[in-house]
C-alpha cells in the first residue's frame, strides 16, 4: 500500500517524533525519531521495559508534553504547533492514567460526569450520560459512593468511565491496570476490550505486560530503551471477539514468544 | 467497667477531683482569696456577672473584634497563599517580608497598632488579624502548592479554564488544610483582641479583666477568664464543624 494514500484515513499519525529532556551533557533522549500510524478503531499497544519512553510518547500524543522535534496529528490536525498544544486537535482525545485520579470531593457519579461539567453540559444531561456509562462498566450500585470507598478495581472502572463519558475518538491508556491483582486485571482487560469495540474508539495502550499487549491489541509496537526507539511493530492475528481462553492457545503462546524475542533483541 | 462508660465517667471524675482538691487546698492552707479564691466564690461571681447587661456588651465587643480580625486574616491569607502558590515570582519577592514578619512576635506590634489605629475597635481588629493571618496563610500556601501533577493533567486533558480548575480542583483540594489553619487562627484572633483591650480602650472582656484586677475583684477576674474560655470554645468548635462539613472526604475528618 502506498504510504501517502494511507495517511488520509489515519486517526493518529506520529511522524519523526523526538523528545529530549534537558540539554547539554545531561540531556536524556526519551524517544527518538518515532513513526507510527493508527487506523480508526484500531487497538495498538506500546510494549517495552521501563525507561523506553512509552509513557512520554503517549503524553505527547495526549498534549501533555511538547515534542522536541517531529509531530503528532489526530484526524489530520496537529496536536502541537511548536510548544503550543492545539485545543481543537486534542478535543477528541481522552486519557486514562496509571492512577485512578478520581477526586474525593466528588461522588463517583460526579467524577465520571466531570468532563461534561467542564464542557458546560447541563446537570441533568451529564448525570444521565454518566449514570449510563457507569452502568456499562459495572458501577451501577456505586454512583453515590465516594471514590475513597471503592476498591482499586472499582476505582479504575470509574476512571475508565470518566475517560469514555465524552465519546472520545481516541483513547489513551497509560498502564491503567498495572497496580491491580492478576484476576481483577484479566476481568478489566476483557471489559476494556468490549467497551472499546462497542464505542469504536481508537485505542493506544502503554504496558509492560507481553500477554496483556498480545491479548488486547490489533498491533503491538515494541520499544527499546537507550536510545529509546521503536524496534518492531507486530500484528496480532487473532479473531474478535476474543475471550480469556485465547491465552491458552498455542497460536497465542507463539505470538507471546515472538514479542518476547523482539523485546530482547532491542536491548 | 466497659470502655464507653469509662469515657463518660472519667472526665467528670477528674474535674470533680480537681475542684475538690482546689477547695481543700484553699481552706487548709488559708490562701488569701485575693490570690486564689475558692471555686464556689468564682461560681457565685459568675452567676452575678451573667445577669448583668455589662458583661454581654463587653463579650460582644470582643467577639466582633476577634471574628472581624479572623475574617480579614482568612480572606488575605487564602488569596495571598493562592497567588504565591500559582505565581512563584510573587512568592520569591515577598519571601523576605514573610520570614521577617513570622519572626517578629506579633504581640509586640500591638502597641504600634494602637498608635496607628486608635483606641477603638479598629486597632483590636488589626491585632487579631495580624495574629490570625500566618496559620491561614502558610497552610493555604502549602495546600495550594500541593496539587498533584497527575491531578493537574486530568484538568489539562479536559481543557478546563482556570476558574473551573480553581473551583473543581485547587480549592477543594486545599480546603481541609486551610480550615485546619483556620482552627488555630480563630484562637489566635481571640488572643489578639484581648491583648489589644489590655493595652488600650474601655470595652471588651480584656478591658473588663484589667478593670477587675485594678479593683482587686479576683473572683470576677476568674469569671472573665471562664467566659473567655467559653467564647473561645464556641468559636473553635464552629470552625471545626465547618471543616468537617466542607471536607467530609478528608482523613482528618475520620470517616471513610
């Protein structure tokens, strides 16, 4: 496929992206010359060890960190004009963080409705919409609880609901379930996959779990540290919908082995 | 005895014991009533005082001074704390003055304020405000600075404007710590008002205490101290209630 023809329909286009923290001899290259393109509705994982700049890459796409060189386009619009983020280009982008980042002075419902409140949606509409999204992530019985009264898994559900409440076109996930136990994590990953598919949202996930990346993604981007760069992009050829049994299959194990080798070759 | 019964009985018992020992000491050691009157003399004096309009007039003056000073201190402390937390150059410029003012015992400024603002209410309000300012200000500065970067990121992602961020993030985040400072400040505002009344003027509970001292009306002097303690208790409790009301989520409130 000719590269230029593809660019037109790309949801996210990362080109020549470089980020250097500091300057002089103490400068650290967090990400070097990264090129990456995501199609609408695609689920892509950034897989790599700590310190390979995957979170930095995500934060630049989110508009939280300015790139040193190169650029990011979402739906053909530049997120960054020099060091200035474009509010228009970042509007369809939503992000879920490592920590739930819920606010204890709001109820679960008001936390989830917060993005709509900031966007000045009226109270009734935003509460109805928030309650609806809470129901889809299994928080129906906790709407009026304080976030501090929820378990870790429940908090991340609320955080996911908040990220989805505005119907974003792009969802960025920074190791969202990293702090949870394996069972909760499996359950949430499964739900995440279903919710993302239903919302037809283009998703980019940062993770250091090989099986998580293989299970959730259409493609896995393998990153290597020092210098931080993209070393490989691997397709995950599993049919959808997927269930947890997939992880027992030999085909899945083979892909996990492939990713593991790709990771270690990068070192 | 069960724990809960002990919790009710023990404070009553310890206070009763204290009053009994006081009475016994004053009687057996034949302490002059001009030095330490027996409790019942103080109770009797108090009983008479609360029936006079005079006491309540003086108490009202002190409360007005302390509360006005406190409100000024909270307004100034919270706004300056917020501005300095958000605009670091302002803090750098103001730092020498803040350190200097914090080192001066604020009580020492009281005579100066009397000189500048006269013997009326104004000077006492200023003294109360000067004393109450620092706990509110330093707590507000710390609290507004201690917004977690990750929480700010959420509001950047949501493209919130500064006003939205202030009311949905900075203010609720700072409130528990600011109100803890306010609890200390309200007690200091009372002290400021009373010190001001000691030095000059002819109104307020501080003035009343000095007047009783000059008449050697010692039981009445003790009575004023009891009233002062009660007024302080009421103000402190009010602010504590306010803190729990405004920040029911906070660890200091003690409920999950």
